[in-house]
């Protein structure tokens, strides 16, 4: 197969990444132990995790169990599959009599995609930088290298249960919400510097081009 898909919660994921690179295969990943209660995971999973690991695609396992939900946290939730996990175990949308309620996980996933796009745009701007922009391009390269090291998730043991992964586990505990925005803002500053038009001055006046 030209595309491999591995679980992001697998302990062997780093080895799978190296194996895919050695065999020139494209690696995608998925997760099936979350719901919308940890937006930080969704943003990291779709953005900086992808960039730091070189993984080329991901998708999220999520569905809704057959139960009658409620939009009130005080209401008791009853579900049909009483012995299969909990009612909102891997749900990103909560069904209620008032309609479906999206969780913040979806919003964070979109933010992660935008994080990746900023870095991708910066990489393209570096590659396209003319000779007159080499200093700015080199500065942007240094930023990407430093940011890439910050994006590497620290090694940590996974919780013993899936419920523990769903509610208490954070993929990159070293990145605070402000850190995500700061990296994106710095990337934007480098993009602006690289995309700003160069004005050359000659003996006859400014270059019209």
C-alpha cells in the first residue's frame, strides 16, 4: 500500500513513522479514544503534531450512541447500550431534544488545521524567496526549526483505560493555549516579511517592477 494508516495512540507510532519514511510510504493517522472534552488535543492532533511528525493526513473516529440526551447538565442521561462505555464516550456532537450540540473539539480541530496552513504557507514563502530576501528566509528557517522542536510532544505513559485517555490525557502538556497562538502569530510575521514586495533603487530612480 502507498498510504499507511496508524493509530496515534499506538506506542509504536514513532517506529512506524521511520519505517514509512524508509519505504517511501505516506503515513496517515487516526484516533479513536477521544470526544470533544479536550480541545487542546484536537488542535494539536490536526496541526503541530502533523507538522512535527511529518504525518500527511489524519481523521477522527467519532460517533453518537443511541440514547436520549439532554442539553441540561443536571438531567440524568439514559442510554440504550447500558454496558457499552458511557453515553458520551467518543461523541463530538451531543444529541438532545433541542437538537445536536457541537462540542469545542470541532472548533479546536479547525484551529489546528489553520495552524498547519500557516506553517505550510511559511514554508512555501521561504522556498520562493528571491535573493534579496535571503536574510528574512534564513530567519524564518531558524524560527521553523525552533518551533518544530517545541511542537515535539514529550514522551509520557498513556492512561490505563480509554476513559482516562478521553478526559484526562493531553497529548502535549507543554503547550499552553497561548503558545499555539504565539507560534501562529510569529509564523504570520515571517510570512509578511517574505511576501512584502522588494523595492530596488537605481541611479535613474525606483525600479517600477
